[in-house]
C-alpha cells in the first residue's frame, strides 16, 4: 500500500512540476505549449472543417442587395440556400460585422444614401474592413470601363441578366474554394502582422480561438483582442474574421 501511495505522490508531483514548467516556458518564450507540450497555437492552422457541402450550403448566410427583382431568390431558397434580399443597404453595420458570409452587391441604386460612390463605396469599405469577406459584383454595367474597380475588387462577378444555373455554379464554386477556415485564418494572421502585432500575441490569439473551437466555449472577443481596445476599427475587423472561423465548427 505504501508503494502505491508513494507512486501516486511522485506522479502528482511530476504533473505539478510539468504544469509549472509549461507555464514558465510559455511566459518566457511567448509560446502556447499546452500541458502535454503540444503547441495549441500551431494546431489552429491544421483544423479542417468537418462539414460537407450540403451542410455548408444551409449554414452560409447570403444577402442579395439589388434595387431590381432580377435575382432568383425563391429558387435558391427552394434549393436549400439561406438567402435574403435587400432593395438597398439597410443595415451597413450588419454587413461590416460579417453577419453575412456572401454578399451579392449591385453597383447602382443600392447605397446612395450612405456613399457617393454607391455600391462601389460599400464594396471598397467592406473589403478594407474585412479582406476575407466574400462579395459578388452583380450588375448590368459589366462592360462599363469606368466601373472596372468594382469588378476587380469583387471575388466573383455575375452580369445581369444571368440564369439560375449560372448563378448557382458561381456561388457553389465560391463556397468550395473560398469559404474555408484556412483562408480566414491566413487573413487573420496577415491583418495582425500588418498591424505590427507581435508573435507572442498572435500565438495567444490562435490558442484562444483553438480553445473556443475544441472545448465549445463562447469566446470573449473583447478579452482576446484587448490589445486593440484603443483601436475599435481593428478590433471589429479581427472579431468579424474570427467569428467567421468559428462558424465552420459549430
């Protein structure tokens, strides 16, 4: 019995020593080693979304912003897509927050009340705030060279008129090629690096997001991005991208 007790004491002491060593190492080096000396920050880049296309199609939120009724929203809804229609930009804050995964945006007559450049102004602003936001340029002005910037900034283009199957193929291709966690993780890292966030902080952010995914705990973004508390625009950008990453694993 005494041998078993001694063994338990030794094991507990070893675990405590390992725990203290891990914490000390992380504090000194800025690493994010876990209790088993695995780097949880690095693991986030290896996460793969477990969802098949049909499930993603249902979860992805799409908004069509067009002052005409040319987009076949009912057909998409019948096919299982989660899609809604706005005649104009009625809630810019919602677009900016990343509430919609795909935005289908007309260039004319949808945002004159908030931008002198109309749809182009909205597209430029959204891409600046969240480079990973997927935006489809949707307009009958596809051959107007003065609108070339609108088409260049967009992830994809749909010209009016287009039939349902062509539109569906474009949207499905975007879901398959761009709506991936690794793309949003890369965008998050690039945004942090471009804003001179140090490696230690980036690793901690990765570890916090990884924990939220694997332990299924709601992240407290204001704590995770506390270093940007005096830069609300950056904090909002980081939160929008990170919230999208979590969508793949809920």
